[in-house]
């Protein structure tokens, strides 16, 4: 074979048999070329593909935008023949600078946003900020709007007779005609608990995953709203759908309830990501981890705005996997001498599933007690989220038929609710279950802020009954469903938003989340800390508050599923805090005097002994007033009652430094 000048390090082959020796040629190297006009071969990198879209000059290869003197992402060494390392190091330094620019550009893909658009989106939280729970948000354009979640929250201790709080729907009546639908992220009560109360007033298409719609459907049955199931729309994850002006994709995330989702919302102004409640669990019970690939896809495309869960923003590190609870359950079940009674949130299906799995392992029959727990477990089994044998379940009244060491009771009441099954067991009011000293009680939940007192009360009752109680003394008896700081950082790095609105939590939670976002490269000027009622306007060029919308809470008596008027709650608070004074006064208008059968009674103000003295003081003041009042006042009963009430009010405050409720009945003769 002949050698030609373009071949290097090649050998000649024998031409006439085995006896001819092989000759070797010294390779000849050419100097590296600075430029080449040759067409790239198959072994060379292909030129980067251009974007097909509005910005046609932006390459999909960040290196093309970052470096001007590299060819197809490869930089030649220019100083190979120079003496010493100075030139060589200069070339390497250029490579460092180029890669640094490329990486920085990849961290902030905001050049992909359309800064020339005049489109804008307005976001208004009606619940979930400045509080834990009650999550509800309105997202709207000029032509349409969507509602994201409609959750409930728990009342404060002084809201007597109030079971739950739901958001004020006043603003929805104003924009009713432009609302295209209700979008649900997941099935927790603080995201779906107020849906029935909304649908009693107005109805829209309701979009969600099967579990969320199943649980809402049960609520509709309880409220007599079964006919409104026709508004339900089942969504598939990773399949965007059009709702009004919004194209929305549900993205799978892990949380303390199955089938939870983040939302990717495509608008004319830009892409918005709403994480919903989330954690990043790499080993979930169902082996369906957070869809980080899909989140990263949107991050690379360029995200205008991120709204993200702030609940655990103070927690360092990462939140433990749900699977970490299993070994703790195993230890407790193994050492239990009698019955095991496990209480958790009724919506935490995977927690319940783990408990039942260990019950099966240790040959225990399972009694599920508590209406919400029973319904949620039934839905999860019917829809195929979990698989459990039917023959392990027994009814509450059958528990006494089995030895204690063969019984597992799964029940509601982890928040100390007075009507829950666990509370009634603890107070010896449950019809079938009485607490025994041999019982092992597992409370696999953390008290929601505001419920600490109720939980403590239940713990005291259980311990007085002699039961062993496993609560917060076991570090892995409960794990949170919310992302800690390192998971929040990962979300911020994946999404790489231009603007950031931390959501879900009190002010201290969203403020801490803001600090984390700044560390992850979001500019402080591009972050806004919202409160309920703030209407925020966002465009690729700006984010700002434009006005305040009426927001607040509506009080609900859950026993009768009915709203309680605000004034009723205020009156109850006044009665509980300050007591009540009832004045029954008979006045002779002609003689301008108080008749002898006047009666003044107090409740919750002073002792019976002090009441006589107080009543005499009020009566003397009223007699003096009646003698000197103008005749026209005596002729107007409403005016007279108001004046008498004010006199009594001043005397009561002077003596008690409180303003009791005052009921006045004046009879004129």
C-alpha cells in the first residue's frame, strides 16, 4: 500500500508474500490550523441547532452564546509551540472564563422571557398567608381567571362554637363571569375543605387528580351536593390542558398525601410554576418520586414566576422520607404487649398503609375507626392506590372478640379534636373501645399550630388511663410532608425563576423562604412577600402590588354544615371574656322616675355578693339620669335604651376594667 502525505502513523503492507519485511514510517505532524473551511466530518461536533420560536437568534447550546472564539464548543490551544507555560495557561484561563459564563447563563435563562410583551397576570391569595392552612389563590388575566385550591383552616380557641374557617368568597362574586375553573393541587383539608361551601354559592369546572376528586365527591355527598359532581374533570399528569387563558400541566410531587401535584401554568406573559405543598422524597412508599425531570424541563425553558411552599422554611437540611417511619412502627409493634392504637391524619394514606402492613406482619386484625379515616381508606383502596387483603379488617364492635395482642386500631384524633374517636376513647366515652394500661398508643402526627393545647389534653387523658403513649419522644414516629431548606434550594435551582412569591405560611415562614431564595440567586427586588388580599401583578419586566382585595374568614358550625354570622362569634367572645349584664327597667315617663320592680342581673361578671352592691350603684345612677333627662328622650324607647346601656357600661368598666355584654329592656308607662 502506498503512503500519501495525508496519512499519519501508517504501515506498508507486504506485496509479495510472507518473506517481505514490514517497513515503518515516522509520522509527520502538521501545525494546528487556526481556521478551517472544510465541511465537518462525522467525527466532528455538529453545529448547534437554532431555537424555533419567537427568539430565533438564541441557540440551544449555551456555549455558542457565551463564547465567540470557540468552534462548536471546542477551543484549540493556540500557544502549543511557545516556550514556557505562560501562553498555555492563558489559553486554559480563557476556557475557565468561557465555562464560567456558560454556567452563569444556564443559572439565569431569563433572556428567553419575552420582555416586549404587555401581557400580565394578577395573583390574589384569599387564604394561606399569615396563617397555616386555608389555602386559596386567584390567578387571572384580563379575560379569564382560575381558582387554585379552596381550603379550610382551624379556628382559634376563643372562637366558641366554630369548627372550621373558610375563606371569604366576596371577590369571587365580583369576577364570577371570568372564572374558568377550580384547580386542585392535592387532597388535604387545608386545600379542599372549603370546596363544598364555595359550590353552595357558585359552580365552576373542577380539575384534579382522582384522589382529590374522590375526597371532594364524598364531601359533596355529605352536603347534599351530589349533583355538582358533573363539574368534575379528571386530569392526567404531564398532559397540559387549556383552562381559559391558561395552559396547565399537573406535575407529580411527593407530599404527606398520595397523588399530590405541582402546577406548570403557561400564560401569554410567561410560565408560572406553583409547587403546591411538597417535599422531595426519593424513596416514597409508592416508588413515585417527585418528577424532577419535568420541573427541570420548565426551568430550562425559562420560568417567569415561582410560587413555592414555605411551611418548613426554618428547618435545616432535608425532610426525612416517609419510608423512615416504618422501622419505628416495627419496633413499637414488636414490643407492644396488648393492643396497638395508631392515630394520624386521616388523609395520610401511606402512613395508615404502613401501620396496617406492620399489623399484618405481627398477625393483628385491623379496626379502622373514625368516619373520615374509613372513607379515605376506602377511596384509596377502591382507586387502586394501595392493596390490602379484605380479611384483615374487623368492625369496632368485634374488637373485644380477639385477644388484645391480636388487635390494631387505626383511628382519627391526632389533633385532639373533641369529636374524634381517639378523644372519645381517652375520655371513656367511646361505645366500644376503652383504654387499657396494656395499650400502646402511637400518635403519628405533629400538632398543627393552634392545636397544641388540644393534643396535650388528649395525651393527659391517655396517660391517666395508664396506657403507654409514643408521641414526639420518637424522632421518626412522624415525618413532615413539607420541604426543608435544602429541598427548597433544589426547587429554586431547578426552576431558576426570575420572580418569586413564597406562599403557604405565616410571615416568618415566607420571610425565611425569601432569604433562601436570595442565596439561590433570585434578586431581592424580584421577591414579594404577600399577605391575604394582596393583588400582585407580574409581567416578564416587573412584579408589583396593585391593590388590596377584601379577604377574611367565614365561620362554620361543622355539626350542621352552616355558616355562623360574624357578629354571633363576636358576641360569644365577649360573653366568654367579660360576661353579661341584663337590665330590666320599668320607667314612669310622666313622673320621670324608675319604679320599684327594676331588676339587674349579671352572669360571669362578679360574685352573687358583689352583684347586689353593683346593681345598687347602677340603679342609683339610672334614677338620677331619669329625673334630669329631657321629655323627648323618654318618648323614644330606642334612644332611652341606648342611654341606659351607656350609663351601665361606664360603671361596669370603672369597676371591672372590662366591657361586658349588656342586654337592656326598658318598659315605659
